[in-house]
């Protein structure tokens, strides 16, 4: 897997989390990290304590927001509306329950139509981002709408909606079956899958080349199922024939990228990068 380059803000937030990986089980590096004691993240922040980068980049800010209750209360626009169909419930500050978002799950995903869209994560002009909890099996989702107002990120609205309203609904339906049905997964592989990552026969070696469906079992990663957290930076094309599905680990700063291509109406995995 590739290492994500986090800014100082994100690295500080990571100190409060367990050092175990939810992607592919516990590795030797994870076990070593568990033995290293680190200073815990402070339980309370004053607004001036947040480094400027935490409000410049949503990717940094959301770690703080999801890991600290006092900060979360200060950065939620109360009373906040929770919308479900035509029903709107206004939640006051005293009714709010800490929501750790993807922290408890240990990972989140990003879905892009092309590699260039990754730059949105480093774009300081982005002012709206949606964190989505997608219940793939239940065909429903909860969306947390964040906006940056006067230079400060805030949670502004929560929406509960059916999954068919998602711009990537068709692809996500495919992914849910791909991740949970081994026979379907085997039938959804390209004839050759470009691969870059660890050699399954040698923990200390890297591989770059191609794998074929008959050897897929040795390389197949553990994929999130049923429910996933997705961070949506707002650029997506439902007509795109390419989807980059990126799984980002939280405690270990690692990532895995699966590339899917649609041909003649059928999605196939064409690349795996660890």
C-alpha cells in the first residue's frame, strides 16, 4: 500500500487513535506500532488551537471534528436540521450525541472518475464537502453536509436518503456485490489486472506487473462491505466508464486503490494498487 502524506493537523489527530489496521488484518508494522506509546490527543480544544491547515483542507479538519466532542459541538451549526424525506427535525446542542463518523470504522473511501480529481483533497478553495455513510445492504445513506464559512469548516445539515439518489448509485450496487460475493467477484475481473504492491510470497518485496484471474485469490484484498463512509468532494460523473475506488486507513495512514472499467455495460476490475 502507498503511504498518504498528511499535514501536521492530521498527524496530531491521529495520535488519539489505535494503531491497528482495518485493511487486510494486522501486519508486522501494525504490531510494532501497537507497542509504541504516544501522547494522547487533548480532550478539549480552544478554536485558536487549531492549526490554520485544519481549516484550509477539509481532509485535516474532519479528523479533529470526528475525534473530539468539544470541537464537534463548536463546529456544528445548532440548531442543525436532520432531513428525511419531507420530515425535518431540528436538533439543539443539548440533544447532540457525539458522532465519530468513520473513526470507529477505521477507514473511509474516496470515489473518483479520473486521477486528476484527487487534487480536490488539496484544493484550498473547496468550500463544500459531504461525508456519507452508505448502507449498501439496506440501500440507504446518511449525508453530513459540511461548509466552510468565514474560513471555518462547520457541519450544517444532515440528510437521510435512499441510495438511488446517489450519483454513483449504479456503481455502488455493483461494488456491494463485488465485495460480498466471491463468485461474482471472480467473474468481474479483467483478463489481466495491473498490480503494484506487496509480493504475497515475500513480505519485504514489492511487485509491479500483471496478475490473472486464476491467481487472484492470492492477491484479493479484504474489502469493506455492508456499510462504508465516503467523502464526497463534489466532482462526479454518473456516465463515467471509469471508477477509482480508494480505501484509506485511518490509524496507519495507508491506502489501497482499485480501478474499475465499464465495457458493454459490465464493470470489471482492471488495476489494484496497494
